[in-house]
């Protein structure tokens, strides 16, 4: 295969003729119910499932601890045996002008009505008097009350499933499964079941369900698993994931989710690797791999990337034609089996549940091929900001790359007992690590346990200061890899989690 790499990238009222009587009865409070949304992910974890002898286990799982944040740090050019396209920063048209203080493009500011504009702001500080009859206060029985039956109990186990939106017929689709204990007590005897369409195949098994048990899931702990299925049938194929708790001989369902993948016939295979979550103001880097899997060349090939307003391009593979909300690369002829790689780094401008980019490959003798990847943009949690970046992407097998994990105290008080640990996927080997702050080495020791590294406590991190943990890894096998970091401190008992994916090439 020839590879071309582009780098661097109601209320009820009764009215009488002479009196107004307000009846308030039978009112129940309404509480918002959680809506579960299947969110696809662009990049599979490098923990694929192999066919078990029975359907009672997922072969691979990885422990970790809670939610993410992060951003990519600008990288130097990668060393690669393939020709590189320059990965250049995008400078603002006018450096003297910024978007600070302005609402995000596309946002709506609601005007005040004339009546409200005339009111003094102090009028809003006091509630209106209750509606009464004959100057009598309303009976307390008439006032709506929240009763235990009206209270919605938060779900203490969260289930996240991420999968590609589309796959080419005959190719595998990897479902990334994340189970998180959001409560303050351990969860015991959990069962995870996955049932899938008969159009899906699980390598080495003719069953349509797999099952995995978790004996213990500590407070704030997250378990990751990966399930790889394939299909030779065109259409939308679905999987149903259920998390239950064993109570005696019964399984009590806690949460569930359905995720579907569209299998299509297309000439160009599109793979988008990027983060699932980032913090507001940080950066998200996406790598797009395109492969001509047909037996003929594609003439006048072009790659068109459209993106949401919450994303702002900052660094791109060279050759991009930039227009508002759209990026275009002209590739020319794309021979059979040839691969092209593009890299895009975006600033995460505003909070968004799904900030997406869509990749479309066009050609004169090619029907349109599209795929999509999304990232959730969340606010920074707490006073410690955690970000991860890599310096070489893609990383060739046998070569050593670096991941930088940055911890910054953005609060007004010192953070004490700052502890960091990181875990690498199985196709990476941790070979070295060190810590620096303000350009100087910090004497923090670490312990290495397989693919997990645990650093000693940092006694104190003052406001406005940061630590940079550098972890060197060796690439062992081709595929998607990831380094995940978990941060705790005396400021919060809930860990902060973030991750950075990368691609390993032959």
C-alpha cells in the first residue's frame, strides 16, 4: 500500500361573574428525567475483543478514574518515512482584534421588553404577593409540595458507548464502552450485556450476545472495554448495551443504551481519530486517514471538511483552502490502495454537547463518501485544569514518542497533595518519565506497573502555576493508541480524567 501522509498539521382557574377563585390542587412537581444519547466516537480503543470460548467475558478491560478535560499543545514536526505536509498555525486576520466578550457566532441575545426595561432592577428582588381571597392567606395544603415520590434519584452508574457512524461493508467496527460510578459508594456485582443484530458477527462465535461481570466499581471509578464486530450486509446494524446489578438470582437494570452503525459500500475508507471530550478553551486534534480501497484510481479527488461553530481551526495540514465553516484539500489523482492522512487542530470555543466535523471525499468518478466525528466541550471542573498532548502523530512502530500532561492551578488557593497517574494502551510501552515546572526539573519519583505509571504526590501547587509531566512511550504495534491521565488533589475527592489518542503506523 502506498501511503501519503499529511502531517502537522396550565394552571387551573375558575372564574365567576363577580369573583376570581384560584384553585391549586393536585399539583405535582415535575423533575427532569435524564435523556440517554448514544454518542459515536471516532477512534476505537486499542483493546479489541478476541473471541472467547463462551460469551461470558470481554477479554480486555482497563481501569481508570473519572471525567475528562484537555487540550493539545502545539507539536514539532514528526519524524516519518513518508513525505510530510507542513502542519501550520492559523493566524487571526487582525491580531489587534479579538472575540473576547462577544457571544459565539450563531448565538441569540434576547431583547428586554419595553415593560421590563422600564422597571427598576430592585423590583426583581421581591416576589409578588400571593393571590388571596378576602385578604386571607392561602392554606398551606393548597401550596404544591415536593414529596419523596416526586424526587428524581440521580443515576449512580453512567454508561457511555462510542462507535463510528459509518463503516465500509466487510470492515470491523469497534464499540468503546465506558462504565462510570458517579456515586460516593462502591457498586458491587455489576453485569454488562451486549446484544447485537444477526447481521453483526463476533469473531470466533455464533452467539448474538456477550456478557461481562464487574465484581467491584469504586466511587468515581470508570472501566473501559472494547467490543469489535463486523458485517458484510449493507444497512444500519445496532447493538443494545445493558448494565444491571445482581440481587440474588435476579438482574436489576440500572441503565441501557442502543448504538447503531451504518454499513455502506464505498470506494474510500474514512477513519477519523480524535478526542471524545475537551474543556472549553482547550484544543482538540483530529487525524483523518483516507484509503482508496477500490481497484481503480479516483480522479480529481478532493477532501471537504465542514465543522460546527463551536470549533475554530488553529493548525492544519498544509494545502487547505479555508472558507467560513469549511476546509478543502485538493488531492488530484488518488491511486488504488493509496492512503492520505490529514491533521486538524481546533480550539474549543464554547460549551457544546456535540461539536462535530464532517469529512467528505469527492471525485469525478466517485460517489460521495462521508463520515463524521464529534467532541463534547465541557467547562473546566474545579480549580485544576488537566490537558494532554503528544509530540509525534503518527508514530511509527519501534519509535519513541512523548506525551505531555499539563496540570495548571487556575484557582485562587493553593492545591495540596496533587497526585497524577497515567495509563497507556497495550500497543504502547512506557519507557521513561520526568516532571518540570517553570523550566526546572521537579524531583518527583514514579512507579511503573506494566502500562500504568503513578507519580509521587506534589505537596503544593500554587495559584497560576503548573506542572508538566512528560512520558516517553515506544510504539509496539500499528493501530490507534491512547494515553489516559487521572488527577486528584486535596481540593476535591473526585478525580479528573482526560486522554489523548494517537495513531501508530508500520
